[in-house]
C-alpha cells in the first residue's frame, strides 16, 4: 500500500511523528524522498496521486489552508476519489479547524476526519493508531471491491462463453430442420448444415475443455457457499455430459443418415419416414437440452451475482 502525505512543509515534523508508526508494508510518499534531483515537482506529484498511491492523507492546519500546493493536492485527491468511487482522500485535522476544511473542498458533513489536534505524546500516539486503523479499514474495503471485480470477471467470462456455445449449437440444430429428402439432395441445404457444424465444432473445442477451469475458479472464489459450489459443478457437468456429449452428439446420427441417403441414391419411403422421425426426435431433444442449459446457466449466474457486494 502506498500513501501520499499532503501537508504544509511547516508541519512535516508532526506529520512524520504521526506516520512513522505505520507498519512496514505501508509505503509513504514524501516529497523529500520521492523526488530525484532535477525532477519537475508538479508533474511528479500529480502522477503520484493519480496513479501511484492508494490513499492520500491530507493533514490540515493553518499552514495547509494557506498552501497552494496542499489545495492542489487535495483537489487532485478528491477528483481521484470521485473517479474511483471509494474513499481515497482521508483528512487528518492537526488543529481544531474542522469548519474550515471546506476551504480545501472537503465537506466535514460528508467525510469523516481523523482528529490529531492533541499534540501530547499520548495524543500523537493515539492519533497515529487511528490513522493506521482507518487505513486498514479502507484497504479492506478496497480489497473486497477488487475481489468482487475479479469474481465479476469470472462470471462475465463464463456467461460470454456459454452464450457463444449456445448460439453455434442452436444454429447447427436449426440447420437440420428440413426433411432428409431435402438435406440429402439439395446442396445449399447440406452446405448450411456442414458450415454450422464446422462453427459448432470450432467453438466446442475451445469451450468444453475450459469448463473445468471455470468450475475450479468459481468454486474457489465462492468456497464459503457450499450449495452454490455444488450448483456450479452440477450445471457445468450437465453442459458437458447432457448437452455436448449427449443431445448434441446424437445429432451426428442425422449427418450419417444424410450421407447414407446421398450415397445410396435414396431409400424406400418407409425407411426415409423412419429416419425422418428419428431426426425430428433428435433435433427436438437437442433443442430442449439447449433451452435447459440456457435457463440453468442464467439462474446459476444470477445466484452467484447475488452474492457480490453492491
């Protein structure tokens, strides 16, 4: 974690006493330490606030209220806070000037501040602990937000891949809606079946092996929700076993029937009727399996999304 300290130079000794007790994993950005010789002051500070730091501590006293630098740094921090939509600028009051924080654009009615106006040794120690506690609290919220973002990305990836698979599967299944007499004699109709099958195979070869990865990632991220994890395993297993290796695989019988009729130059009407009935049954089973898959994955993703923090 990196912390930017916005303060007037006159207050630096007190600011150091308040921040030196912070744990070693908290890196403090101080102008005297972070700027190399010859670096331009303003661009480097702006980059630190906009890009390099996780929080800005704004130390407020009479000197800070009179400092153009503190005003500019605070304005940058508040803008960054608005962009991030989370706590980023944390005011620390060094003198009892709470009502004047508005001069820095900070509304004391809207933002909590840390009171460090007691400059006795005990008061400074207590304020230093409060600063550490506040940073830990806000860092915890930030980590949970990042965790939610990671989990959201997992769900988005699964949803996108299921949608892609569903689309090519429905296209292949729909391409066999014509009778076998048409599919075995009409080149355009058969070419449509062949092309949709090729697209289906291309997507399936990528998607099906990734189901295990989706399962492992999601169940790890939601490991404290056992019932949801079991739902994930069941739904993803059903996609592979009941849809891909089940109803969709059986559609290959239709391809074989088309080739059989094409190679034999036709077949008795009774045989063709029986093959057509079988094709219709397989096609309907595939359609229903895809619709179940669509409904089950939508419900699963919705249940997982309900566990995310708002």
